């Protein structure tokens, strides 16, 4: 075994600073940690949501089979009760499916955030790009292009314009409220 090749020097860290310590490396490490935490949360939750989705799909099928079987029964209060209960459960399951769609949207947003943080890490880690305004502008445009909804683009534009997170969130909420007032339809994605 070659002892020269097996010897590695641990990088300088905030806990163990030396002449090689770098706030850029610390920033990259913290960005990578944030990405890892988000990715792990997405992986942990996706299994549970998949189980829930499959369970609701199965239950919906079973309820619809019960309602269809009830239609074959003679007209009685029991038949009417089964039909009414089946319709009520059907509405509740549709609401649950909409909630799963919102979870899917959350997952998409977190995945976009991970990719954005990863690309940000790439710029911060490359001195040629770190101090190049065109690299930053290209990153911002790449991030903006991933947004599929206009309210997200508005929020992004507001943040770039003002540098104020609260102003960007306020613009987003205002647009969502305006959309909700303009239409009673639920936006599905």
C-alpha cells in the first residue's frame, strides 16, 4: 500500500480553521446540507403519500362497487342510505385527491429548490463564475424558466426587483387571492 496516496488532509472547517479556511467552502457545505435535508424529506414522504394514494384509490373503487350493487336492490330506505353515504364518501375522496395534488405541487417546488441550490453551489464554488454577473443572471433566468405558474414567476420577479422576501410573498398571496376571487374553479396541476 502506498502511504502517500492513502494520506488525505481533512479540509479546513469553521470548527477547525487553518490558513486554507474559506467562507465559500462553508457556504457550499451549508447549501449541500440544505439540499440533502430537502431531498431526504421528499424521499421519506413520497412513500407515505404513495401508500395513501393507493389506499384511497382502492377505497374509492370499493365504495363505487357498493353503490353499484346497491342500485340492484329494491327501493328501500336502506338502498337510499347506501346511495347517499356512497355519494358523500365519493365527495370526501375527491377532496383527498385534490389534497394529494397539492402535495405533489409541494414536492415539485422542493425539487426545484434543490436543483436551484445545487446550481447556486456550482456558481459559488467556481471563482470564474462567482464574480461574473452574467453567470448569476443566467442562473436566475434558468430558475425562473422552471416555474410553470404565473404567480410563481411574479413572486420571483418581485424578489429580484426588490430583494425583499416578504414583498415577494405578499405579491404571490395577493395574486392567489385575486385568482380565487376571479374563479371558483380549483387549479389542478
